[in-house]
C-alpha cells in the first residue's frame, strides 16, 4: 500500500519511478558465509539486492527503496530539468508528505 502511495506521488510530481521485482530468489545474492547477510549482491540486480538487504531490517514496517544512482544527474537541459543534479526524487517525497498532511 505504501509503495502505491509513493507511485501516485511520483506521478503527480512528474517523476518516473517503477517497482522492481522483489522475488525471494534475489535474497540468495546477499547470503554470506561469514555474516548473517552481506550489504551487496554484486552488480547483477544491484538495486533489487539493495532493497532485499533493507527488507531484512524493515520487517513489518512500511518502506520503499528509492535507488537514485542512475537518475541523479542530467547531461543536458530537458524541459524543467536543467543540466546537472536533478534532485530526483525530491519532488516525489515533497508530494508524498503533502498528500499525507491532508
């Protein structure tokens, strides 16, 4: 339910986001031989394995993982997004808070 709320906030804010699969088999990539889990699953599905790592600690707390590494900057001006740091997902988070304040 919280993920849907964040998706609606992003749509209203004009930022693109999408859900990645959180299938149980991605957890296999963060298993460790020397610790409970490791904080990286490698390059394959890195965004997903980062979320799987957080999922272990979040447990029943509603949460989302916003991986912004590949969308944080723009190489050129495009509409209201100017060259340089975009601030993604600040607009989404502001919209989320505004929606919850009603």
